[in-house]
């Protein structure tokens, strides 16, 4: 593949040097540059890729995509040993090609797509965005369509799948090179569908630019990521960008019950499909019965059982159903398939123990998610004691910490505040931020225990017979990040060990 081929559709660019050079790889990490690489210098939030242009060239890069001419020339002066050098002189001296662009970040996404042969156009790509429910929805869509006989891919917070082959994931929405590489592997493996989480940060950082989506799903919008976006309006804008970019032959499937559900699709070119558990919509759902083992739902007038529980999961199931029938799956097949689905790991997973205890593990780490889970548990077992154990992540949105405390004191009988992924913040400081959200009565019902394993042991020890104990925040994660160290921490293992000791 040549330079001209990989920069197609990048927008206005200025090319200095040979356009016919053969490209062997693309990278935005200078350490990954090899002979024949194109290095894209992206200005990041923790560093500037332009400062590594020289390193990329020394490692074998034959072309540089950049937006800061001054930084490029500074690096070229260093490796060429000549001051006052021009881009044309440097290109000639080192046999390089320079591509200047208005946005390296945007160009990275387009170049990655081009280099891997525009793989998103070779399968049906479905993305979901929203605050809560993304992982559950894409994971269950992947399992539903796989069970229906389709070969599928998955790009999620928990893991990525190429067909049935699992690979680990680092971000909710991966960088464009990783995403397009995985999509290309899916296309080569014969996958017909790919279900993908699309985060607001991923949208803002253009990680999905250049991808062709057949459908986009909106779940809900509540308080999260304000440490990054600063304002709720900016958070909303970044979510909405996903639907603004959908083409006219795509579908925008939105939760009409969310106050921002129709805002998301007001400027989309895609065909809008609505779903609702409360009002008239293209697809509707009502919860008929609910227990720890699942729910009986009435979906578009037909009753169907699901092993998932919780009214928030009724929305997830309805989103899955709406997507399936929109993409051509017959209603009966969709409902039968949904009845066989099991919850995603770490989403309302219930462990039964001695003293008739139910320990529920859930990823809830926002005020809205915590409220959804606590309301669900209260509805299922209204007469049982409900203990809520939770913490908040360090180096993340501080404003939601007291809000989560307020949710817990409103809905739980006892509260245990502990650590989550404290990262480089002091756990005690995070817990004090949470404590600020409790009133006098709330503090009287709360315990503050920094060590999370000790906190779990305490929660189970003080629980009355038949109680429900919620462990919120970690969910599927099998680690804790304390400082910069990632330590093994599996709540299911810990609870199983405690039960054996009882």
C-alpha cells in the first residue's frame, strides 16, 4: 500500500516527498515503528507524539504524519544534525515523506481504516453509547447473534472477540489502529456482525472516525466522566456526535424514556427507531414478574422470560430485541434467543451462601447505576436487610462521590464505604469525599474500611440471616489498582472463600 492510498479521504493534506513509498505498518507509538512504517504524531493529553518523531525515524519509519511544523523541524534538526533545516531538505536527506494535516488525530483514524482495507464496510457494525448498559448490551447481542448461527465479533470493556477467539482489552473504545486491526481479523474470519461499545471519550478522541456503522444504539445518559469532559453539556455533545456521524442507510435506535433519548437523534441522517418501557414507541416492554432468577417481560405484546433481573436490564433486553428485529431477525427467533441469554460477567451476579445470604456483585460505579441496582434488589426482596458496599475510583470524577453516598443512604439499610481502584489518590481522601454526601443518620449506618477484602468480610459477618449484600463497583474486574500497581483481586474468589469458612 502506498502513501497516496493510505491518506485517501484524510482531508486537505500537504505531502513532501515520495508518494509512492510502500507502507508496511502504521503506528502512533514511536516504539512500534519499524522499517516501512508510517508514524502519526498525535498531540495527546499526557504527551505530544511530535516529540517522538525523531525516534520513529530512527526505528525505521519512512513517513511522518504531523500537524505541528515547528515540532517536526525541531526533531529533524536533531537527527539530521543541521540547524535551520526545511521539511523538503530533511525529506531528501533521510529519504522520508512528510504528510502535514490539520488534525493528526483524525488522520490517524482514517489512515488506520485505509491501511486495513476499510474493514468496517465488510461486515455489519453495530455500536452502542450511553452511560450505563453498554457492556451488557453488546455482550448479549454478540451471544444472541452467535446463538442464531451468525459469526460475530465483539469489542467491549470486558474483552474483544474475533469469532470465538478472545483477546484482552485496555479501553472501552480502543485506539483506531487496534480497532481496525481487529475488524480486519473479523472480516478475514468471515464474521458477519460486530458489536462495539462507543464511549464519549472515544468519540471526542476520534477513535471511531472512518468506521461505517450500520446501527447505533443509545441506552441512557447520567452522571459520569465529568473529570474528563468537565461539563454535562460537553459529555452529552460527545455522545451525540456518534449519532450525528451515522449515514443515511444506518439505524439510530434510541431509548425514548431517557430525557436525552430524542436529543441524541435530532440531527442524525439515520432512520430513527425508538424503544420504551413507559410509553408508546416502535418497540415496547413491560415487566410482569421479577425475582433473583430473572424476569417475565411483555415485549411488543408477547410474553418472554429472561434470566436477567432488574428494571434497568428490561431496557437492556429491549434494546437488544429492538436491534435484532431492526436488523432482520424475526420476532419469535429474537425472543427465544433472548430467553437463553445469561447476564454479562459482574452484572448482578448472585452468590448464595450460608445463613440464606445473597451476595450480589455488580459493576455499578455511577450514581444512576447504583440506584438501579439497589432499587432492583429492594424490589426483589423488600423484607430483607440490604447492605451496600462501594467505593469510588481515584483520579476520576470526584463530583459523583457524594452523590453515590446519597443514593446508598436512601436505599440501603447499612453502608460500607471502602476502596475501589484508588490509583494515585489516597483512599482515605476518596472515602472522605463519599462521607460528605451522608447526613447524620446516614453516617450512623455506615462503616468506613479502607481494605476492600476486610470490608467484604465485615459486610458478610454483620449481615442478618437472609440479607442481601451488594458489592458495587468492581463487577467483572479481577484486579485493584492501588498507586500504579495492578493487584489481583477477584470478588467471587473472596466471597467463595468466606462462605467456606462460615
